[in-house]
């Protein structure tokens, strides 16, 4: 694929640069300009050899306007630069990757998507939680706890009825509402639950609890975003795995 007028949407994975794909590493190192999200680990950013532009988007903080990000990518690509849009986890898992692909293609630009390891799988795994396990759950649902302004709330009752593991992104601030909704939908109060904060970084921490105890656990342990909520029998496995090298255990 020619680099001219091509923008690469690259998944940076959950934090640890050793979890980058080979292609992601090659694109990052070869880029003339990298537009990086707010939550990219500094160890990954240190791999950037070209210009680094921070275009952070984070709940509760001042964020770069999405249309501005689109315009910046288009301008840099048309200038003949090798452009990487660096996104935490995977570009197509709660990363607005679809919106960015549409905007670029509308302007006649080619887009390459380099998938990354999403935190919804890698985060639980870092503390020993298998998001699927035939002894406990035949599947997993990745869902956002923060649908965004004007967007419909997830149908928690429908999700509860599936009996599948729920991995909830951006749910820490709304843990009390989410827990109450799932309990009202019929899930057991003592159903295992876990919180994994800043997985695969030096700030990694986690705690295990029950669905009913989830809000109090988060407050008591001082667990902060970025974090995942895991609800289901598999959450009882937390703590089995060893911490990754260079990562603090919870």
C-alpha cells in the first residue's frame, strides 16, 4: 500500500508497548505525523519518531473536537505525510474509528486500519479473568457504560437476560446506576464482579466484589478511570494470573 494519501488508524493496545502488533509498531515508527489519543501510554508515545500531535478525548475533560481531528488528518495526508491516528486499544472498539474512516473516505483518502488488542479482553486477562470460559459463560458482551449525550442507555435488562459476561467500558462513574439496573433486571446480588483500572500500565490495580457491592468497592478502593467493570461468574478468577513484567499487581 502506498503511503501517499493513506491514513493509518492504529490500535495502540491497552498500554504495555510489548502488546503492540508488529504492524502497529512499524506504522508508528515510520509516521511523519502521529495524532494520539489522550490515554496512550507514554512508553508507546516514546516510539514516535515524527511529529506528535495530542488530540485527547476523555470523559469529564476538555476534549479535542472530533471534526477538528478529521480536518487535521485530511490536511496532513494531502500534504503527502505518512499519517497515523493512534488510538488506545482497538480503533473500532469504542474508539470512533468508524466515524474517522467515513470522514477520510468521503474526502477521497485511503484508510488502513491496524487492529489493536482491546482493553475489554486484555484488561481482565491481566488479572486472571478469562472473559469467556465454557464452565461459566459461553460468551462475552462489550458494552459502554457512558453512551454519550443524546444517546440511548444500553438495555441493561436485555443484557442481563443473556447470561453472558458483561465487560463494561467507561462505567466507573456510573457504577451505582449500572449495578442497580442489573439487579432490577434479575441478576443475583452476589454475582461476582471485578474492577480493573489502568490495565497493563504502572498504575494497574484491581479489586473483586459482588454486583451489589460494586459501587462501594470502587469508592473504598479509590479505583479511577480508565477502568473496566466485569460482571459475571468469570470475575471470580481475578487474582489468579501473575502481573505482567513491570506492572504493579492490584
